[in-house]
C-alpha cells in the first residue's frame, strides 16, 4: 500500500515539475525583450490560466523578484516554482524559462556570423525593440493598477520614477527608499490610529 502511494506521489511530482518547466519554457520561447516583457505573460499564466497564485501573491512575487539581484523573469520563475513544488519545482521553472534563450542565442550567434550587416535583419530588430517597449508599458500599467491604490503609493511611484529617470539614482536605492518610506508611513498611520 505504501509503495503504491509513493509511486502515485512520484508521478504527481513529475507531472507538476513537467508543467512548471513547460509553462515557463513557452513563456521564455515566445517572449522577446527580456524579463520585463515576460511579466504580463507570467502573471497571466500563474494567476489567470493556472491559478497557481492570486493577484496579491503575484504582487509579492514581483516585488521580491525586482528587489533581488538577477533577471526578474528568472527570479519570478524560481519564486513561483518554489511556491508550487519546493526546491525541485523552482529548478524546473527556472530551467524552463532559461532554456529557450540559451538555445536561441546559440542559434542566433551562429546565424548572425553568416548574415553580417543585413538591412532586413536591422529592420526586424528595430521593430522588435519597439514591440518590447510596448510590452514593458503594458506590464507597468497592469502592475500600477494593482498596487497604486492611494495617494501614498502614487507619491512613492512618482518619486521613484523621478529619482531614477531624472536624478540617476540606481534602482536599488529607490527600492530601499521605498521600503523605508513604507515602514515610516505604517508607523505614522498606526500612531494616528491609536491616538483617535
């Protein structure tokens, strides 16, 4: 009886890992433009299609993935894989999202060496870059709708944008400053609530 349960459990785990790998492989294969361009697809797959997490969990995933060093898509895949199926799940999801890029870059490097400065290739890359910019804007819009729910969040978002875009502050300092401001905001709000 125990042997049968163990086999069934192993089959279930393999199926879960294969699903994690395949879903992230498809995202890695069909998303051009890197991690930020992948975010809308990761969110749709994990929240809407597979129901692996809810919107709040996805916001936490994105916040953690952005705050850590490395590529946000890989960090997100690792986070979601770990939540779904532990360490082996995180490995399956991470391999899934990385494998297409690895294989494609090998093919592109081999092919580009033979193509040289082809105007059609340059034109294609120009169009791809514009499309990627659109994907990043969609991702920012969707994330903004979920997170920016009050004046404090809007002020922080605008302040972080201005600090990075205008003043040249690195994203790390913007994240640290946002965390500090959030803690301060919570302390002040709690103090006012207790005074009432």
